[in-house]
């Protein structure tokens, strides 16, 4: 779901282009042309790329979302900027006074559809990413082994060596989440969790959830499932004939549980009720409720001794232990321009931790931790709903259009023109 920014119509020509004579003096630059949406030829305003600085700055500031319907342009490389906040819980100067996006940092929608006619003459981006430390390996379309699930009710098994889809499984219901542990693959569906053992071929339908299962997590030989009714169901390992025995459900959230993560003997759950709950993995009791987000808590991530959360309120919060009792408090808040859908953590080729952040503007931002220095940006046709990492510097993005993309960190940074993806087939 692309976020479109409203644009002023002041200065839009109302007279017929055939009856308009362009002035010979210096003309005002067409803001619609800057956004790639001017359909007047000739136009009463200038379509000159050599713009006065103040006009360029104002036009670029109008929109900070990923894609513009420009008539196809490709621009030079841009240097990632540091978008870190300087103090916890507050916007820093760089976060409040955001630098406007330059045209070459916007993705050309005409290029996306293969209809760009401007080529190198266009200042807009003709690439699925912006950055020099990583590259795209392949797009696995049609939505060791890679498993993916989709709202179309199917799961796909991919060969990571060839990039080909080996198998398509019809699950009979919308896939809400997906996780693997040892030989087990777990899929969250409406009112059930499907479990597959890839070693012996056994499969189980685990009943108990009410509504869609939005989140799954495995820890301490227990399977946790966050359901639409706000309950977290728990199954412990049982016998060979019945490997999943239900334990007492975890209750406390008043709306659906959409995110789960485990760290430091704690289970963390994020909900549509805007709160995060902390559960003791040994007693399965809630030991703390974290309040701070003003919208759905979409994703949770444990990094070092910190808990990182993101929300549709367009913030990422870093929670740390601030009291002798071990309670968590917000130590840092990072602000984005759009709601945030997913988080994942990875390590780059130099061993530095990097946070992947999928936003509602169809981009994935890459931030180096702990400074939140921007390392790059990934673009997509639709919003990226899932992020996953793998050994060997690989990470994956899955978007709402059904495309799964494989990325990797580079040992030595290259220019964006040198980073050409290898085409790989899908089934």
C-alpha cells in the first residue's frame, strides 16, 4: 500500500497548451515535473533540471515516500545520511529538520514498469536499492532451503543455491506467520497452527487459536502462538504420538498479538492494543507491561541487552534496563516519516550490527547500531511485510506483491553500477 503525499495545485495551467506562449524570461520550475507527473506538453512552467537551489529544495521536500511516478530517470549515487536522534525520547535536530529527498533518491515508477525512456538523462533512481555495502542477488517471484508463506494460502520451498522454487504447498488458509526450529516448520493460519517435520514427513494440525495466528516463536522446548483474540497459546513437547501438548495460555493483551520475540529468559509480545508485555519463560507469568507506543506494535527484536520495538506510530524504541529491579524503560526513540512494519537484525561484512527497518512507504532502511547511522535503503513495488536473515551475509525481504528478494553484504563496497543482480528462475 503506497503512501501518496498531497501536492499543491497552485500554478497548474488552466488554459489550453495550444494557446499558451511560454515567456522568454526565467520561468518558475514545474513542481509536477519534479514529481514526474506533469502531462502538459508544452507546459507553462520550466522543465529544466538545472534548478535554482531554493526551488529544488522546496519541490523535493514535498514528498518523502519511496516512489514517484516520474517519466523514468536514473540519477547518480547518493551518500547515506545519519538520521540518528541525539537524545532518548526526543527528536534530534537532524530528525526534526529532515533533509528533503533528492530526486536521485526517489525510485522511478516508469522504470519499475519497464517504460522509462529517459535513461541516464533522468535524475531519478533506476535501482532497487541505494547504498554501496550490499547488493541484490535475486528476486524470487511467484510467490540449504528457504521457506516462505503468503496470504494466497501457499507456502513455497526454495533452493538457496539455485534460487529456484522446489515445491509449492497449498495450506488452505491465509498464512499469518512462519517459523522454523530444528526439523520443524510451523505455519500460523486462521484458528490453527500447522507443523511439518521435514525429516520424517509428519504433519500436524495444532488446534486452539481463535482467529488468525499472527506470530510464532519457539523457546525452551515450547511453541508460542500470538492469536487474533489477544491470547498467546503455549504448547510443550510431548510424546512421539502427540508432540504438542497445550499448556496454560498467556492472557493480558486486550487485542490481537502480532509480534513475539525471545531473549534473556523472557518472552516479549507486541499487540494491537499498543502495549508490549514481558513474560518469564520459566513461570509463564507477565512480569511487566511496557507502554510507550501510540499505535500497533508491529515487530520486536532483542539486540545485546536491549529490546527494540517498532510501531505504526512511525517510531522505533530501544528499551533498556534502567532500574535495580530489572524493569525496562525507553532509552532511545528513533523517528521515521511513515509507519514501521517489521524489524530484523544482521551483521555486515565488517562485523558491525545493522538494523533492517521496513516502512509503509515501500522501503527498507538499513541503520548501523547503536548510532542509527543510515547505511542504505531498499525499494520495493509494495510494502515489505517480512524480513529474515541467514548465515553468510544473506538477508531476505518479502513484499505484499508476492516477491521474495535475496540480498547479501559485500566484502568490499562497490559503486551501485557494479552491483548487478544475477537473474534466477522461479517456479
